[in-house]
C-alpha cells in the first residue's frame, strides 16, 4: 500500500472516530455517568475510603462475590503399595513419576487398587 493511500485511510478513520467522540460527548447518559463518577470519587476522597472498602461495607459477605477466589482445599495424601516390589509411594497429586510408570507397566485400574 502506498504511503498516500495509507494516509488517506487513516485520516478517514480518524474523522469517523472524532465524529463518534463528538456524538458521545453530547450523550446525556454519558454526562450523568461522568458526573456520578466525579461525585463518587469526591466522596471517597472526602471520607478517606477506597472503593474496595465501600464494596466491603455494602456487601460484607465475600463468599457471594465471584471475583475473589476462595482458599483451595488441600489434597488428601494417598499411599500406593506395589505388591510386586513392596515399594510404597505417598503423593498428593495425580502426576507422580513413579505412579505413572506403574500405570504404564501394570495398567491404571490395577495401580488404582493399590491405594491404601
């Protein structure tokens, strides 16, 4: 694309965006939202509260809010005893190197039955 064609394309895009911006500036809903945000920030500054503090006051039960993850429960400890070798492996996860090797050698169902 030539430089002049790119310049004209960008100039047309800029004109469209400026028209959309002017339309938004005259929108009553936007003006009310801007006024609300300005007044809210003024109140927060006046009383020395943060937005998170106000949210905690309005909704004191954080369990109802979905944007804050709760604590994860700890996985239970599982012990596997290989009856062929007598080897014992304790793990909390399902991606243990020795367990995976046993599953490849003896099959997942059989290794699952070795759990204590």
